[in-house]
C-alpha cells in the first residue's frame, strides 16, 4: 500500500499544514478532499509564514502535483489569489503542479453574507464566516454551481442561478467571473483520471484532510461542527477515487487541545491557565485570527477518532509548548454529573457540555528541546507521556514535532513513508 491519508484528530488546528509539508517531501501528489477556505494551513519555511486556505500544502515542494478534489468547496476569489501568490513565489511554474476538479462546488460572496460576514446574522456556531455552511446547503439542495459551470456557462445564466438564493447586490460582476474563469481554466481537468493514472504509475499520493474529527458533520459535536466530513473515509469520496486506493491513515494531534468557535470542550482550562497556554502556543486562528480556547489533551476524543477513522499512526505536534508545566494532565475518561464515568462520547452536545474530565497527571517535562534526534533527547516525564498516549489510543506515535519549522520534528517510523 503506497498512499496515505492525513487527518486532524481533534477540533482542527492540530498543525496539519506542517505535518503535510513534512510528508509531502516523500509524496508525488498531494490532494485536498474536503472543506473549503475555512481551513487555514500554516506553513513555515525559513522563518517565513505562509497560510494556505485552498491550495494543497504540497505546493511548497516543487516535485509534487497538487489536486483539489470534487469534495472541496472552492471560493474562486481565494483560489485566484493563492494561485497568484504561488506564481509570485515561483511555486507554480507549470500547469501540472495544480489540478482542480470541475465537479468542485463554488462559494461566492452571497454565501458569506448568508454566513453572517456582514455581522447581521447570529453566529451561534462561531463559524469562520467563509460561507461554508450556506454553500454546502446549496450543494445538497441542488441549487449550487460548480467549477465546470463557471468555465462553460453564460455569465447571465450563472447569475440567474445565484439569484435563486441571493440578492442582486451580492452577485459577482462579469469582470470578476471572467478573471476567475481565466485563472482556473488551465488547471481544471478530470481529477479522477489524473489520480488513477498517478496511482497506476506507482506515484505516492497523500490525502490532506481539513478541520478535524471533532468537527465532522456526523461524528463531531453536532451541531457545533463544520458542514463536511473530516474522517479519512471521506478522502475517497471527496477525491473521487475508490476507497481501496487510500492506504493507511495518520492522524495529527497537538500535545494538548484547542478549539475555536463554540461547542463542548470538556478539558478546557479556565482563566489564567487558558490564557497562558494560548500565549505559549500562539493559539490564534490561522483563518480568522480568533483566540483559540485551550485545554489538556483529551484521550477519550482521540481514542474515539481512532475507532471511527481507523488511523494506524499518530503525529504529535507542539510538544515544546508543554515545557516547564509543574503538572501536565491528560483526560482518560469523562465524568457525568452523577459521578459515573464514560469512555465514549455522548450523543448530544448538551450531555457533552455537562461532562467533566478525569485526569491522569504527569510530572514536569522540563524544557523540551527545539530539536530532537531521538526519543532519548526528551525527559523521562515527556517520554512517559508519549508512551501513555500510545498505550491508551493503541497506535504508535510516528512523528513528534517540537517547533513550527521544517526539521523541528522527529520521524520515528522512517521507512513507512518513502517516495520510491
Ligand atoms: P464553518 O466551517 O466556517 O461553518 O464553521 C463551523 C465550525 O467549525 C466553527 O466552530 C469553526 O470555528 C470551526 N472550524 C471550521 N474550520 C476550522 C479550522 O480549519 N480549524 C478549526 N476550526 C474550524
């Protein structure tokens, strides 16, 4: 099995951008298969931060082809800007570097308006206001428009379709539609054939998830979730390929937990402790800049993510942020108001919100080094934390990241992902 799916195991923001960047070095093709520009994948190269919302993170490696599959929502304005940025940086010097599915649905300004971008809607969900919910609504109710429509239909016909769900004042102009069409046309082709051919040629394909398990529309903390699937099985649907092509899944988790938006979060810290972890970890949203709520690692959530997605490896990010804490806690069960304990998440958000964490404490890790060459470079307490996570979740940790830059990670299972 040569291919690999990479997903977030928490509520998004696990550091997928960095890990996908590391794995992309060994990949030939990198595929985005879900979500839209609500995702913000942060990549740090030579100290320079680049945040991509739609462009697959593999774009930073010049040997890769990057695919945006049918399951992704494309905001043509955002993708046009990212294409221009990549061209400026010399990252998009030939057309084969990016392949966009004509079946991907489009997100327009009117979707953002419906998502409350003008501040006139009650954002009870704390959405990113990128129009994601309304655009998936249109997709499912069969009033949406896709990349293939943008490239082939008369502009008046496109606007007529948009008017079914939008005000005239929110519609794109001819010049905008023309610019988006001109930008996307050279990259648009049948991604299914592209991926099947790449697979038949023995190329290594990396499927890059967006958001995280806890935000999955079915499996997450509904209704405080995003509008698409974040589980690895969706990689096949959202990329338009047979599930048998997927290979193993690696899930990414921070060494602690964060969440943006609203919804249950049993291990959330309060007041000063929350503030302290947020500042140590730089926990502000890549897409919206919003402060992320911070808390201890939730192994109940992680174990559930493994049960549903079947991931066989974990990447642990931001271990360095837990340096010098007197005590590091990890949640191994939820406690109900009546004192009973559960190790599987409840079915409703109300019940979820009533739970408190049962913790196992770990001793001070000391200063976690910014560079590690072996697990022995970590303190005994940090090593026992890692072994405990592996034991509870039941899979090995194959990558430990101790900083945002390329190279600030230890890859423990070296031979599991090598380009041929
Ligand atoms: P939406 O996806 O913009 O509709 O937002 C729905 C929920 O998902 C909100 O709680 C968002 O904060 C959250 N969300 C969406 N995308 C991300 C992400 O990339 N990272 C973290 N949270 C996200």
